[in-house]
C-alpha cells in the first residue's frame, strides 16, 4: 500500500484534495486553525517555562518538535490505576496536548503553520498491573483530531508505561509537519 492509497480509510478517499495534494476536507486544510480552536472553545495556556537546559519547541525545515510536556500544574499527580482514574488521566493527557501546542505556537508564531501531526510519544505513570495506557493517551490525540481532523490530526503514536509514585500522570511530546513556505 503506497502513501496515497486510502483504501483502508474509505471516508477519507472521498474527500477533496487540498492545494498541498494531501487527502483532506478543504475546510480543514484551508481553515484558520486558531479560529477553529476558538469555535471549539479550546484556549491554550501560556507555554510553560522550561525546567532545565532545553527549549519548548524546535523546528528544522518542515518538521517541528515539542519538548516533553505534562498536564497543568493544578492536575492531580500520581499513578493511573491507583491514584487517578482513566478519565482523570485522559483529561491530564488532553492538558498535556494543550501544553505541547502552546510550546509549538510560541516557537512557530501560529498553529496555522502546522500541516499535520506526525507522531505523539507519551509516558503514562502507571500503577502495577495497569495496562490501559492507550486509553489515557487518547486524551491527547482526540484533541488533535478535533482540531485538524481525522487524517491530519491522527498521528503515529506510542503510549508507554512508566512507574514513578508522586509524578505527573502523563508526559508526552509531538512531532508535526509544517506547511511549505509560500514563495
């Protein structure tokens, strides 16, 4: 199956192609992402200050990376399956996505520069025996799909367990592709 083969995604195969030749709904690819977020009621926080010798996001060519982020400082800490429910951790993962987006916006100037989400890697602070890390990280990726749509917002992803009592429930980062510079 080639990169342009959408047979596994019949709904996407019927969508019109945008000026960037990717299958997408024209309203998603040509929309103002920040206006869409406003319509959805999604308000990004201030990008958290780095807590070490790193920057919040970095880009080279048409690829940008956020640094690892956690949920808001007010979010309950601890291990999922012991101190937090899946639902609480799902919300923590959604907040983590908002912090990653805030870092990207700070570096790029606008989220409208993002063409699609390529990858999300997340560590879920898990109690012994907890095996639903993907359900937790859905909080992160569901937000991206709300914003960019089913194709551009759905990343390749890994949801990995970690075990650190008292630590944040989720830490994750993302990699995005940027629209080509207009010449």
